[in-house]
């Protein structure tokens, strides 16, 4: 399913859905961060996705990271909350989802890196290497918030 992101764009369609979601900034011992190149928009992103009934936000981030990258993680903190009503994702099935995401900090505990049906590529990058990667502004904000070291962001 194709996805188009709109952030504070007056031409964006109105939201018709709100779904809790989690993403994870997974940082290895060498300081590199885990990213995936999404199949729905071709952009680099943090692993993450919608929260299922019966799971915690932490469990969601752990599950999504494993499903999308095959890396197991342990949650170690929070990067921030991202709930900008001006940021919506329009899908080709008609759903227009308002952003509601908690971004957590994690460290890898195992697994072997591989892509999934949701990603073309998965790879580890130094923080500086992420600057040149194509990604939507909301993912860039999460990485910048993590890199700033100023504690959890509320956006």
C-alpha cells in the first residue's frame, strides 16, 4: 500500500483515523543507528508501526523492530512523543491517519539483519551518515531529538 506524508501542508486531506504507534531509535554499541528503507514510500525510517490491542507501547516497538529488521531489542528510554495534528499519512485505500507515535530508545540484543515485506533495505548508519539519507521530516525530527540529548521531546 502506498503512503504519502503531509506535514503542516494546507493541501493535505483531512484525517479520518488515529492509531497509536511506536518507533525505535536502535543504537548499537558502536553508536550506529538502525534504519529501514520503507516499501510504501521509498524513504529511510526508524523501525516502527501500529500498536496492537493487548500490547504495551514498549512491546509494540520491540515487535515492530523485529518484524521489520529481524533484530531483537531492549527498550532503554524514550526519545519523545509525536502527535502533531498537522502531520497526516494518506494511504491509497482512503485512510488518512493523524500522527500519534511514541519514539523509544533501544539497544540491540540479538538477531541477524534482514529486510522484510515492509522494507527494501535495512542497515546501520553513523549519526552523521543519516544526514544525507532521504527521509520524511517527522523521522528526521526523531533522529535530531535523539542526537540532541536534551531528553524526551513532546511534539
